[in-house]
């Protein structure tokens, strides 16, 4: 049985999550968060990604999005490919990264387990997209995304997590990434 989940409705909105291999807590430094934010912003402005909600956690990302071009699978593939190369380079070049050797060893170990990877594997391959087919499902997934840092014990209120669209949906908070729908 294939573990590859499909984006069935090409023009639909989807909730997806993707994690680093072995759930490595990579997103603990501002420069790594910024790579993800700038990549999402680029996809929004240049690749037809419509972002409804997001949250970047230490080891994974949650996203509610739609592809204006009707190519959600390709959009996520390109995003993950670009960010993996950019993040691996940032880790390799960061002299302040105390976990550099260990992280690169783990990424290489994951890459050896995957015949599709030449050297390092940064992201887990599965995305498990869930189609947003109603307002109720949208609200449920958006609430899940925004509550993730609260449930993890990082913050008391969702809008306190800097790298979340909860700030976009609140009043008078500085947004880190512009989103396309603000209910």
C-alpha cells in the first residue's frame, strides 16, 4: 500500500503538516524560521500559493493553503525541495550551531534510507493532505494549528507564538507573514 497521500481536488484548499526527519527540532534559531517565512512569502507572491493559516513549530510545519495554479502537489514538492537545500546550507555554514554535526549526521542517515535521496534528507516524505471541504473543517484545522504551541506548552495564548497566523487573526499584533484570508 502506498504511503503517498494525494491532493485529489487540484483547486481545493488543504491542511497539511510536514516534519523534519526523526522530528529533529531544527526551528530553534531565528535564521531557520526566517528561511521558512521568506520561502512561504515567495510562494505566495510568485508561485500561486494562497495561505489561509500556518504555524512553524520546532520540528514541523502546519499549513492551510490552496494552489491558484491547480498544482498543490508540485507547489509543496518545490517548497520542500528548496527549503531543504537552503536549510541544510544554513546549518552547515552556521558556526554558532552547536548541534551541527549531529543534525547533519541524522539528515545523512535518513538520506541513506531513501533511494530517492542523494545525500541528505531534511523533510519526511509524507504530507497527508486533508481537503478543507467546509467552513467547519476549516475552523477545526485552523484552531488546531493555532493551539499547537499552546498545547506544547510554549505559550499561554495562540497569538503569543511569533511564527503562527494566529497573530494575523488577532487585533494589533505584528504579523510575520502576510496571509490571504483574515476572517
